[in-house]
């Protein structure tokens, strides 16, 4: 990946179109861009990043209002007042496909007048003269992002004044890890590991996830046991009832064979006796009633007959009198109507004649001779006559019959009692006692059986409900179990990748550590500035220097702090060095070995990176950076702004000779007019591909600043 040409239009301090042609000397790989502060070096640096990565270069996931605000800062003042003016950055680049180079022309422009985010930015990419469509643009974007991922922007676009914070600042170990993984091509494993961790975390199940399922299962098992036990209990009760019934049959059979009356027969005779007693009581009440009500009338039966005749005669007399009065009242009117219809004349004599004949026919003379003795009304007559008829129907035979029935009942009762008394009293008592117990037992068992049936129904209902709950919890359990399987598999995969990664990149880490020590010795002015470096499993970079220690003072320090505190304060490398020097296993043995001695030992002591000077940090970072570049498998442009920030003359010379000259890919150096000069310039002259030097010309026109490239020099 190499840049052939850079073109900026109204971008930052570049008014109009400014072009940087980098094809003068294809053998060189260094592009030197120099000038005073404010000449536009950093703007060009930012333009390259924005053109390649757009919003990603500014740290945004997509084009949003914040990104637009950041980009608008780079739009030249000219285009702010001219709607028709354009603002863009254009890069002509070569991408190697393994056989030949593909030529890409990347143009990213911005429309300051647009209020729409979709229309604010436009990206145009040509591949070998052919415009890419939307899908091809997305593929190209992914392609560029894979070459230099966003995590490595600051690694390849190097700000000399800020790069120390990249590795030494907060989360520096993460940046070291990202750089190592990507440059070594192990980021795929890291991505896989993160995905597995995310999957495991997403499917994480809290401890005790199966409690509900286990409890539901136990409840179903308990309900099934209760239901089964109740069924068995019911069967046992029925068996007891059948057995007791069999005992009663055997008891009845045995008692009957001995000549006794069975319980049922005994009970039947007792019931018969009770029935006879009921009959006698009923007949006695009947006789008592007869004595009070009927017998007196039987005695005066003849008088009742005479009374009945007299009542009848009086009643007939009353009826004739009523009829006669009715005839006398209605007959004249009737006769008048009849004569009118027959055209007869009214005849009073005829009416009297009819009445006379009616009286003769009804024997009124006989009736009139009846004396009024009783003098009852019509209703009273009916009541008294009915009573006479009822009492007349009774005679002494009724009383005799009732007495006979009482006597017969007494005889039947005596016979039944004799039959009972004729039985073996002792045997009957025992028989009745035993049978009563059995009957009572059966009754209790029947009640128990009914209770058991009700209990079975309750257990059955509860079991069905608990099975429904179990089915629901089982479904949840199955889902959770699947998640657990995924979690366990993910955790195992993470562990496997940890081991695999450790094995794969352990050698690469050793290479980085070796490259670093080579380069730090070349770059550092001080001898033994750093004697050792170690990158731990968390990608923390530890640097060490050999320091001479007085064994007596070390022993005293160990005694004062304690073994654990001393180990914590001075670190593993230092303490392991102490153990190695004395060939002992722990610090207590070290104290025992050197306690009475006063010797000098040289031990690696970790250096706090925060204690390094700004210049030393710069040298340290340059060496570490170079070590990582050695791992890079692709040719990627390396852009560094202000490379010699806070670097003294001696270190500048070393960096120029040992750092820039050792980088094989295309290198952009943005320097001040005082950084790459004299001897340092001469050292890299033959490696310079193109050289640009600014002189600032300021003209005031329409309140904007125009900055022109006045001199462009190409290396011969």
C-alpha cells in the first residue's frame, strides 16, 4: 500500500487545489514534508486519515452531527462564503494484490451548505479507472479497515508529541495487545475469543438455576407417592371390608349350625316384636277413642234412628215451605208471560189451581202436621245427619274386632319372645357381641373408604396441577441447560484459545522483546539505559535495569517489610533474581544465606516508566514501535508528525540513522524546519522519495488566509 499523489481542495489552510506528487523517485520510500509551525503539516496529516477512514478517523461509528462539526473545522474559509466551492481530499494509491498493483483513486468530499447528514459527505473510489458501486465501496472500506484497523490509527499515523501516551497512558496495555495481535495476524483469534466470551456472558446462568425445576420435580414425585399410597390404602380398606364380611358370613353359618338364630333372624324377630307393639298401641288408641266417642252412641242407637227420622221430616217441611213461597212469588209472573205468548187472558184462578195441585202432589198436609222439635238450619242438618249415619254404621262388632286384634298381637309377640328365649342365651350373646363388633368395623371401614376416595380425588387434582407446573419448569430447565451447554462450550473454547494464543504468540513476543533491546541500544544515548524488557500475559510492558545491591541492606529490608510485602514492593523479577543469585527457594533462605555476609550483587530492577524523562519516553516508544513494525506482514504507509519532539541532538541522529532508515514501507515525515536538517538530512537524502518545503505567504482577501506551496523539491 503506497500513496502516489495527494490532492487537497479548500481543506484546512489549503485554499483552492493543492497537489503533492510523490512519484519523482520510485526507489525512495521517505516523503519529507517540512515547514514552520502553522504551515499546514498537521492539516495534511489529518487529511490523509479523513480521506481513508472518514468518520472512523475521527472516532465516530457513523456520520453524525458531532462528526460533521469536527469536519467543518477543516473546511477552508473560502468555501464557507462560496456555496459553489468544493472541499475534498483525494488520494492516488497503489494496493498490491499479490501479482500486480491495483490503482485506486479515493476522493472524499464535504458539502458545507447541506443540512442533511446523508448529503454532507461523498465518497468516490475508482479502481483501475472504474468507479465502484455501493456494494464495492463497502467491500473496499472493509478492505482498508483490515489493512489498518481503527485500533492502529495512532500506530501508523504517528504524532511524535502524543505517541508516548498511546503506549504509556491509560489502557496502554490494551493498545499494545491490539497492535501485537493485528500486526501478527492473531486478531482473528482474539475476535473469536471475545465472541465466545460475549456468548458465554450472554448465556450466563446464575447458580441455583435448577432449583425451581428440582422442586417441581420433587413435588410431582411426592404427589405421585401420595396418590399411589392412597390407592394402595383404598385397596387395603376394601380388602379389610371383604375380610370382615367373610367373617360375618362364617359367624352366621357357624351359629346357625349350632341351632341358634342368626343375627339377621334375631334382628328380624326383634323388628317383628316392635311391629306388634306398634299395632297393639295403635289398636289400644282406637279402642280408647271408641270408648270415648262411639260406644255412647251405640247404646242409644234407637234414639239416633228416631232423631234421624225427625230431622228428615223437619228438613222436608222446610223445603216444602220454601218451595211454596217461591211458587207464590214467581208463578203469577210466569203465568202472565205464558198467557201473553198464547194470547190468553190472565187467569188468577188457574194460578191458584196449579199451586193447589202442587201442594197435593207434595203431600203438603202431611208435612204441615210435622212438629218443629229440633229446629236445625240446612247446614246444621247436614252435619248432624252425617254424624248419625257414621255412628249408626258402628256397632259392637267393631269393638270386638279391635279387641281381638290386640289379643292376636299379644299372642304373636309372646310366640316371638319364646322363640328368642328358646335360643342358647350364652351363645347368642357371644354371637351378637362378635357380629356387632364386625358390623361396626365394617361401618368404620366404609367411612374410611369414603374418606380415602375423597382424598384420592384431591391427590389426583393436585398431581395434575403439579405436572403442569413441572412441564413448564422442565421447558425452562431445558432452555437453561442448552444455554449452560453453550456457556460451557464457550468457556472451554475461550480456555482453548487462551492456550493456543499463548503458544502461538509467545515466540512473537520474544521477538518483540529481542527487537526492542536491539533497537533501544542503537537509539539510546546512555549505555545500559534499559537492560531488559518483558511483556507479560496482560501485555503490560515492563522495563528493567541492572542495579547493584548490598546484600546486608537487602536482608535488613526483607526483615523489616516481611517476605510478602517485600515481594509485592520490588516485584517478581527482582525477587527471582535474588533467589537465583543465592541459589535458594525463598527469601527466608536468602536472608539466612546472606545475613552474615556483606556482598554486592547485580539484580534486575524494574524501572517505573513514569520516571523516564520526556526524551527517554520518546526513545523508548520509538524502539517499541519499531519492534512492532518488524512484525507487520504488509507494506503500509507510516506517517509521523513532529518526530523529534522533545528529542535532543544526539538522539535525533540515532533515530534518523537507526529508525527511519530501517523502515521498509513508505514513510511520511512531517517535520519542522529545524528537525530534519544538516547531517540528519544528508543521512536520509538517498532514501527520500519526495520533498516538500513550505514558505508562508499571507494575503488578506475577503477575510481568509491563503497559504501556498512556494517551493517543491524532488530528490535527484
